[in-house]
C-alpha cells in the first residue's frame, strides 16, 4: 500500500494507523492462518516526504532500493 498525506507532519499518524492495522491482522491471523504470521511480524514500512509505503511479504529482497530508485 502507498499512502500520500497532505502534510509531512501527518506521516507519523499514518504510520501509527498502519501499525494498529497490522496488530489487528496479527490477532485474526494467529488462529485463522498461523502460517502467515511471519510476514506480519516484520512488515516493511518506508517513508519519504509525504509518502508512506507498506509491504507485507515473505521476502523483501531489494525492495527498499527499488523504491528509493523509483522515487528519485
């Protein structure tokens, strides 16, 4: 997911909301799809200016580099 906020001061609020959402997913996945829990334990959250990028996956590989290259 990619979120763009109006003001950079709103980035922290979006990050907190993302973390809250991930925590709620952890609780529901724990008993429903436990094999997916490792993905939720280490989400990729990247911020740059007014953007917040969130990714939940098995392997992030060079995701951060690719995002940084794309945002240049």
